[in-house]
């Protein structure tokens, strides 16, 4: 099964199913000797875990992370880091009555179509439970980004038709919906609980801001920063749309309205007066805040009866029991932050390599120029040697001139010493040049 990994230099692979023994992640690309703060990983997992409040699923998983490899005495080894989270509160019996039915909105039909087998318990691999591994890896990436001053803040922007109008980052973790607008948060919570009582669910929008991201990240044309962010965020279960900056609103604007005009601030830094581009131009970060949004669909498992078919194609009615989120946005927030952190960490490593390669390329280009000059000078020298050979032949002089050779060696070795060049290397080089010069003179 392909598609379980993301990233090129900071690379992760997640594993596990919703009702299997465990879920987890393998992280590759973390440098050695970095302080590994397991408490930071646990903090992020606690934000994502189920059973947090009345607006999330009552499934009660503690999600305690276990380090299997890659860390020793609190520091990274530079080897793959494996993090494991045990599943302890799965209730697979709740799916016995519907295991042969295709749940509307779920991936059972497509998984069965692709693989010829599917884990019907809680959605198996397609469940949001898989994102625990992403959040654990994202917490590691966040620690790396924090050293660069990069901050990622996500929050619930919209639930149903209720949209947040103000932004107070300090309020995000003070309400169960993880909304940055105190007024909208209360309305969202009431709306979710009302719909939950009706046996239904709600979708919404999660917005994220990346602060202090340096300019220059992104690899055009197919690995543009926004393209990689879109891929990462749309890989999260239940996400159905992606926007950056003005997003789809740009379709209703004129260039004179949408273009972000440049200016130089008091520190001499190039900035933009507005940020409709969302912090990325031409696939490369421009140093402004990167602002993205993802649309999150309503959770598919609801108590209301729905029409479907079974694995044999017979028409059936399904009513999904069990423990499910009435709205995914509150728990998607930390997942969005984690996926963004993984992408930014990977692109920081790519940019570091690009700068290194650029420096090497520039030096090699200069070496190539010097080599071209050496060949040109050697060609000129051989032409002069050929003329000397003609003169010797006309004047019946011996080609071998020991005094001349000794004079050349004496002068060149003295110059080599002044220049800090290796004497044996210069002597060997000139011996080859002189020997070949004799061959050229003999041929005229």
C-alpha cells in the first residue's frame, strides 16, 4: 500500500488502523544531538485525542506516546524515530451489524474496490485515528521550527453557517470548539450540541497562520510551497477544500484590488502592504504571514437512517451506532498545525541544501573557468614550443636542452614555494609538460 509517507528530507511514515492494536509514526531526517522533549509530543496528542468535551467523540483514549527508537538519554540519535500510541478503548462490536454495509460518506467501498479487502472497524486505515501519528511527528517538527522562531496557529474559523469575525489567539485553547472569537465560539458550541441531539453532524472551516516563516521556501514548479501545503492538508481525513490568502475570493477581484504592493520597512526589510497572496508568491514564501484554510466536511457517521447498499449490491437502510464526533473541527485544529509543521520543516531542509548546492555550483563554475584558461594557456605554450622546434631544426640544434630545463624547474619551483604550492606536484606537472614538448618538437 503506497502513499503512507510524506516529505523528502524530513520524512514521516504513519501506520496502524482505528481498531488495531496501535497507531504510530516513523520519522526520518531528524539531526542527531537535538534535545527531544517528549512532553511536547504528549501535549499535542492531548489536544487531538478523543473524549475531550461534549463536542467530540466520547471514545476515551489516553494516547500516551511511547518512544521505540531514535532517542537516547533525551537526545536524538540521527536515526529513524519511531513513536507508538496504543489503542485501548476501541469498541469493534458496534460495527458487527453493519460490517457488510457501505456507510455513506465513508471509504469502505473505495478501499474494497482498490484492495479487495477492508477493515470495517471504525474505518480502519481511513479513520481519523490515523492522524495521531501525524500529530506526534508534527510535534517533533514544531520543536525544530521553534528554534527558528516559526509559529503555527490554527483555529476553527467556521462551523456550519457561523463564522468567526474576530481573532484572539489566547482564547483558542479556552473553549471546546477551538475558535479564536469568544462570541462565535459560544454560538458554535450550541449549534454543534443541537445538531448532535438531532442525530446529525456539522462541517466547518479551520484556518491557520504561519508566522515568522523566512522568505525563500518552496521548490517551483511542482513542489511549490502552497502545493505541498495543499497536499498535506487535503490528506487529512474529512478535508474537502483548500485556500491560501484570498483563496476563491480572488476570482471576484481586480488586479488593482488583489495585488500586494511592496514597500521597505524601517529595518530595511521588503514587505507588502496587504497580504492577499497569503505569504507565498510564485510558489515561494515571501516572508509575510502564510494564511491557509481547509474545509472540513460533516462527520459521516450519524444516527439518522440513510439509504445504502451492502457488499452484494442489495438496497439497505443504515443507522450508524457507536461513538462519533458531531463536528471534527476542534480535533482537526492540531492536525492542521502538525501537517503544516511537517511541510515547513521539510522545506527548510530543502532550502538549506539548495543554498549549499548553489555555493558549490558557483565555486565549480569558477573552477571550470580556470580550467578553460589552463587549457588555453597550455595550447598557446605548445604552439610556442612547436615554433622553437622549427628553429632548432633549421639551426641544427639538439632538441634536448638540459640547461633550459633546469632553469625552468628552478624558476617555477621558487614561484611555487612563494605561492604555497606543493613542490613535488609542480615538479611532476612541469616534467610532463616538458616531456610532451620534446615530442612536439620532434614531430616538426
